[in-house]
C-alpha cells in the first residue's frame, strides 16, 4: 500500500518504521525543515521499552540513554516512602524503565525511519486532502501532489489534519499545571527514577545517560501566562527551595549553570472521542490522545499506535476494517492513560488525597504492563 504520514514526531516516525517493515510504500512529511526536538529529558516506562524493542531501536536507546529499575518516592525532607516496582516488560535482560534526552531519541527514530526506506520530506506539509472510495489525493505546499491508499495524521496536539477532518473536535485544554525541566550532571546516587512529593509540588530526577540526568518539577499555575526565560533559573530555584531533602538542595545550587538547559512547559491535554478516522485518513498519537506526563506514557501510546495499525493492516488488508480494529484495540488503553494522568494532575494541583494518587499510579502501571 502507498501510505502518507503527516508529522515526524515519535508517533509518525514509529508508523513509518513499522509500515516499511511490511513493505508499504511510505512518504513522511514534516513541517519543520530542521526536524528539531527540544532539549529536555523524556522518561520511558517498561511498556515503551517493549515497543522500542519491537520497532528495532531498543539497542540504540540502551547505548545512548539510560535504563534502571524502580521509582523511589520520597517525602520533601528526603525520607523514602516507597519504591514503585517497574516490571521488566522488554525482557528479563532490560531494566523496567529509563530516560534519554529527547533530541537523542528523536535522532535514533529519524535514523531508523530513513534506514527503513521511508521517503522523508522536511519543511513540507499538506495543502489539501480529498478522498474517494479507493484512495486519497493529497496536494503539498511545495506544489506536488500524489494519490495514496491511506493517510496517517501524526501531527501532534495542534493537528491540522484533525482540524481539517474534524473541525468540531475538542480543542487542547490547559490543565492548570506546568512542568520545569533542567539537565544536570548525574549525581552518583541517581541510578534510577527518584521523586520527592510535596503537598502540591513534585520534584524528580531520572538519568538520561551515564553522565547526565534530568530534573523536573511540577507546579500548579492557575493561568497559562508567559514566563520570561530570563527568570527561569530563579523561579526553578525558588520551587526547589520547598524540598529540604539534601540531594534536592544540592541540585538547586546547580540550576543556574549555563548548561542547565531549563525548559518551562505549561501542560495541555486532549482526548478526542471516537472515531479517530474519516474514510482513509487516520489520526494517531497526540493528535487524538495528548496526555499530561504524570504516567510518562504519552510517547509510549503514540509509538504503540504505530505498531497496532501496522499489525491490523497486515491482518486485514482492508483499510476501513483495519482502522475500526485499530480503534477498538487502542481506545481503552489511551483513554486510561489520558484520564488517569489528568486525575493525578488534579490531585497534585489541589493538594488532594495522596492515597488515591498512589492507587492510580499503581493501577495504571499494572494496566500499562498488559499486552497491546
Ligand atoms: C512537558 C512534557 C513532558 C512529557 N514527558 C513525557 C515522558 O516523560 N514520557 C513520555 O512517554 N511522554 C512524555 N510526554 C508526551 C510526549 O512528548 C508526546 O506524547 C509525544 O511526543 C507525542 O508524539 P507525536 O508524534 O504524537 O506528536 P509530536 O511530538 O507533537 O510530533 C508531531 C510532529 O508533527 C509535526 N507537524 C505538526 N504539524 C504539522 C503539519 N501540519 N504537517 C507536517 N508536520 C507537522 C511537528 O513538527 C512534529 O514533528 C511529555 C509531554 C510534555 C508536554
């Protein structure tokens, strides 16, 4: 089949790699001429590592990122409350979680996309899509056009494909919380994910390589206001001041480093009701299920989408049948991730019930461990 993928994020690139394995002819268009990914860490759970293994990029992740078992949960003072187990879903030889710098993971995926033989066009997007019973005609903004058997819209939270197919779809929603992230030298004792949970603020660290780790802090913010990047170090340091744990205080002293690469990101979410397709055009990833990062599973479910649509197209060969089967397999898992993450976000914003928070974390991790 001839497939067009619109959007070269993790979901789109995973779809390109998965479909090329089945000999689909794949074009991928990415609007950003530099195919950039911003410089923060990304945490990957066991289910994500399992998906990376299936895509054939796990070894590259293990070489260039960092994998570890368990998540330590502490009080703000540093006292250890519990260690959440992270089952080894990618195999007994692979730890149950990990992290990597986003641009490094994006490069691994981009290299695999090109190596798989997808035709990648950067700085390019669609200008018009029209379809009939047998195919989809797509015009591009470089003046070219081509007919495809199916189109996959993987163009993220502000998806233009979603907008053109489903103009009445819900819009992304600001969730009332923002995340700060910074990259620091890895402290020797940080060998896996660690968190410090305050009444409303939460801080955490996760190694992204042997040398570096990323630090994150979630902050409740009623309004999605502009924050001046010049103020980032002082604001982040102020938030960390509320965690007396010695390790956090040690890190606080380092956030003013010129190489700390602080990123501030207000959180938004979106869960589009089914259907996720119109005719021969299917939406995947953040375009239909953008989650807050409370379960560190947004990239995971987008990459899994790619594996499942490839699987269903292999099974059926009929586009409509495959899209229906895809949605039936994906809806409940993606809904669970988006809604449970949003609930965790609400509990943190309101300083709500910590036991409910812990229960949701545990139940979600059990659900994520299920086969897809
Ligand atoms: C603060 C934060 C922290 C997160 N942390 C984690 C984490 O630790 N673990 C995790 O698993 N997930 C995390 N996530 C979620 C994860 O980043 C996303 O779920 C994932 O990146 C979605 O991938 P995607 O490919 O669907 O969309 P995107 O990453 O948004 O990619 C869409 C791509 O499409 C391109 N594009 C856009 N419009 C067009 C167009 N019209 N034509 C062509 N191309 C277009 C864009 O340039 C982009 O390359 C986090 C999210 C946030 C906001």
